[in-house]
C-alpha cells in the first residue's frame, strides 16, 4: 500500500529535530497525478521559519525535474539541484536528494539523471518531518498523488548506491550502515517508522487514504521495527 493525498489538505507529519545538517539523504517513491504543479513528497522544515531540506517533483518547471532543495531559517533563498530528466504523471518514480555539505547537493530520478548544485547555503534548524507537503512557516507543495517507501539517512549516498535504490532495493542492502537509516516509512497500512531510535511515527492530517504500493519494491526482511 501507499499513502494517497488530495493535493490540497492531506499530509503526514511529526515534530522532530533529529537531523539538521549534512551529510543527509532523502528518498521516496512518488506518483504524482499531474505535471502542472509542484509536488513535495518528503521534507524537513522549520515550523516557524523558512529553513528546510526537501524533495520536489516540479511539474511547474520546464522539463518536470526532481529538486533537492535547501534553505536556511533566515530565508536567504532556496538553492537546489535539479535532475537532468523529468517525471511522468501517474507513474511511480524513485526520487532522491543527497546533501553532501553546505556547498554540494545532488538530485536524482529513478536512480540516475543526476543534477548537481554548488551554491553555498548555511544549515537550517528543521523541527518537523512531513510527507505529502513541506511544513515550514507555511504549508507548501501539497502532493497530488501517492507516496511510499520514504527514507531519511544520516549519510551521503554515492551515485552507485542511488542507482541500486532506484531499482527498489532497500538502503541497508546497498551498504548504508543500519545506524544511519534514521527513518523508513513504507506507508504499508500505517504511518510508522520501521527504524527504532530514529524519527517518530507520523500523524495524518485530513485523512489521506491508502492505495496500491509501487510495483518495483524488493521487500526487506528486517522485522517490524529494528533496534539499533
């Protein structure tokens, strides 16, 4: 199953200050209903300011790329890497953002089409995790479509690792240390994090529904909730 959002009011979120700087990787499977709006499948945001790390499926931008976005709390201006190819509507895609340091971030779609950005941006202080919207001092990028298999890693993935993840493989099976997988939200019938000592379980807003899971996922046999 996956979580399906209406693009206007529905999302998942929880308060947390767990991760606030690089290295950091955000991963999610997304299936957006259109290529006319900007959809945010996964983000870390400051609920009272502009600071954020987030993925974007940018149907409102020519070529419909994937963005890996960063801004600081002062709202100096978002900087972002953009994938070199775009997504298709009503199609499952693996979207990834890898944040390496204050001057390096990369965006990928389906394990490739890497786009990089080297603009300098200081770190935000995110205090919320959200799926289906970006939760900063405003709610933006409501997702119109479905999300599944969201990961938050305290780790900067290599290009080769992202390529394998785009095939539906779990991060643990491509060499990511268990302790660095701080969030794994399959969204299989619930909104819980399968990784202990990481991000909290999420709370739904406005009753998002459940839909079919992405077909490419290779099941991970890790137990119901792992202890680090």
